[in-house]
């Protein structure tokens, strides 16, 4: 009989990882009268930082996939790449369907309607995620000169805006081809842009992933950028100053539509009955600095052969005034202007999503991210109430209004 080990195990001494905990609070419901819609603004404050893993469970898998796709890109012809990605995406498909499909199904149908073939779209979504990995490998493979056709639309409007001398913000959507091919499209058109980025940009959020797995993606992207402005929550003022400086020098600043980096974000209706969450920072910079604002979506039309990078016409909201606030209330004016920008951006996002929904990396929930709201909407004379829901992706989110206790 084997006696039990009486000493402390090394596993017992390990510090478990944990997600960051945030307090999310409703700032205001801002009405845009000419659209007949309301945009909800949230603040997002870090309550307790999470414990970062040295190595995560997915790091080994991502490392093996990176080496595999690097070999595929170096050895096999381009015609084989898409079928290989389709095949690899089937290896863990049952697990993905079991864990993720139900939420995906609800979110897609909320935006596109109940007739959407969500099972087919989900299979395409899994395959597109693998094509993103192979796109990176194709830029890293030694001796490989991969030159797909990239059609850039709307660049003339961006150039015209730069002639005004106030810079431009390009608000990028999270399609699988955007991170590399979108930057490459602008670079090859002669646009040297500054990318606003979070520290953990890439495939992993562990210490090992930051220094090993994510590093090649950042280096490839940097080939097509003038600079990278890394956002740190503790250094928001310095990041803001760098963005403002780039715009004053008539530069182009790329911002990705993510709500996890900044301290505020927004929510607006989308599609049939869905909701989407959009970053507020691009609209805020455009409203305050007078910089031109554009949307951008990069879509893969023929896998590994043809890409379509779409820069929207300049987003120009109509001059709006807050109906329920005095004219001297600058903050209210700014929120109303931001809300108008948000809805214009939402419209462009919806157009792109309808073209290739399977290539969208992140979908918002079909439910509203709210607590009960007892605050009058800016620009409207009514009070809006919504049922409380709870949502989060990659972190624990605590949601409340100014009159509620926070329950994590």
C-alpha cells in the first residue's frame, strides 16, 4: 500500500489566475433626435486587477498551431492553404459547438434575423480564425513572397480630409483580416498610420504569450505602421497626449473597436433586435479635436487571394444641440455629438457584417448590458427603464447605476 504524501504539494502553493473585476456604471442615455434612437454611455473602472498566468492552457496549442502554419506557408502552395484551415478547424469543432454556439446563435439571429443559417456561419467563423493565423505565418515564412490582391476603397475621401490639416481617425472593425491586411492596404496606398493598441494584443493573455506568441503578430503589423501607441490604463493621460500630437501633426490614427481598453464605452441597437458595444474614444477624439473620422472594414473575398479594404465616407453627424441641457453645458454637447458619431459608425459596421458575418471576430450579446436606469436621457424629456442583465467577456463585470449597490 502506498502511503499518502504528507508534505505540501507544489500545486497547492500555486497562485490561481483570476479575471480582472470592473465596476461598470451607466453615465447617460443620449438621444439623437433626428435618428429617433438613443445611445447608452458607460464608464468602466478597474476594481481589482486579475492575477496574470505565466502560461495559460491555450499557449501550447497556439504555439503548435503557429509552427504548423509556418510550415504550411513555407512549403505548400497558396491553393492548399484554405482547405487546410478548413480541415484544422474541424478538429475541435464539436467542443466549440458545445461551449460557444448557443450564444453565437442568439447574437447572430438578433442582428441578422431568425432566417440566418447560424450553424454554417459558425463553421465559417472557426475556419476564418485559422486563416488569420495562416495570414500571419505567410508574412513570416522565409522565402515566401505572398502578394494577394488588396482592393482599397474610399482612400480618396481620407486624403481629402488630410488636406484640412487636422488629422484623421480610422475606426477599424474586428474582422479577421483587419489586423494585418487592413494596415497593409493603407501602407501600400502611402498612408503611414499610428496604431492605438493594448499591451496584450494577439492570441494570448499570459506572460509567455505576451513575450513569445503575440510578438510575431505585433512585429508584422509594425511593418505597415509609422508607430504603435500602446494603451496602459495607468497612463491614459500620456496616451491621450500622444494621440492628440499625432492628430495635430496631421497624422492618421488607427483605433480598433474594442471596449476593453478604455474607461468608457457605448451601447446601441443593431440589426433586427440586437445590441452592439462600441468604443467611445474615436468619437470623443473626433468631437473634441475636430479630426475627420472614418470607419474601416477589411474583408476576405477569396481566401488568401483577394481582400477588400473599405474605408467609409467621412462620418459627419448633423449639428445637434442637447434639448434638455443649457447651451453652455459643454459636456452634454460633447455626448450628443459622440452619440451621433456612434450611430453613423454602427450603420457602417452593420453594412460590413451583412457582407461577411462569419469573419467578424467579436459579437455583442443579444441582451442589453444594463442595470435599471433612473436617469433622464440627454436630449430627451423622457426617462428610460430597462431590465437588468449581466454580461461579460474575458472578465467579471459588475454593473450598477448610481442608485444601486454593486453586486459582483
